């Protein structure tokens, strides 16, 4: 059982979306607490941009060697955040073998000169690899952010903020990591970001 969440007010309706993630096991559902400076280890239901940003920063902070992410457009509203960039930079510069893998639907997003996340990816090509979703895989609409094989933020649609997150759900993280790895192997590497966009 991955989830024990209680219902709370109007936000409880978001709990119904859990069935979309394959997590609806009939348990009582709880809406996540208001955004705070802390993020618990329990599985959280996310319903807003601040919650997703906070959860992503917390999950990124759990990574010790590997970050795997699927994003349609490098999502500046999520990843172009100073706190997130600091955490990711500390990972790749502080761990010799740290690696970040990004699956991207719209490769033109890498040409932005205003997205600080894109600029960082271009500078850290020794640690960051970007691949473009191709063919039938371009129909992938979910947004993933997985730290190693134990923590994750997952949105069934990357163009919406509803999702789930956990700092300590190895079984669930591995399930989505396997799906990520399948997509990763199916998509050939693109030209390195630094060479293509400098």
C-alpha cells in the first residue's frame, strides 16, 4: 500500500485523481498540507505550482548519484528556480559520478537564452545528458522527476500541476524509473547541448 491520505475540504476532490496514478487502493484520502518549509516522507498529493516546486526541490535534495526527468519544454515555471538550481548544481559538482538524464519533447526549448536551467544544462554537459522523445514516444505527456531509485515527483500530465511526490517510496520510484529507462533506451542521444546551442 503506497498511500494513506485523508480528505480535507475542497482539496479532497484532487484525491480522486489518484486512480490515474494506479494508487487508488480504497484507503481514506487526505489532501496535502498547505505549502510549508518542510516536506514529509509520506506520499503527498500535489495540486498547485508552489507545491510541485517545493516537492521537486525536496526530491532533488535526496539525489546522491542520479536524477532522471521527463519534461516537455524544460518548464521554467518549475525548474528555473534558484533553490532548485542550487540543489542540482551541488549534486553534479559535489559528486564525481553524479548524472542527470533529461527526456525532452520539444528540443527547441534548449535554444532559450533566458531559462537558467537550460543555461546550466549547457554548461554541465559532462554530467547532464538530454535526449529527445521521438516517434510514438512523443505522445508521452507525463512529467517525472526521480532521485536515484527512491524519491520522485510524478504528474500524469506535465501541463498540469496535479501529481504525487514522496521522499521515500522505493517501490513506486523504481516502477517509474523502469518506465523512464525504457523511454531512455528508445530515444537516441541528440547532439550535445553545448555544441548545438553555443
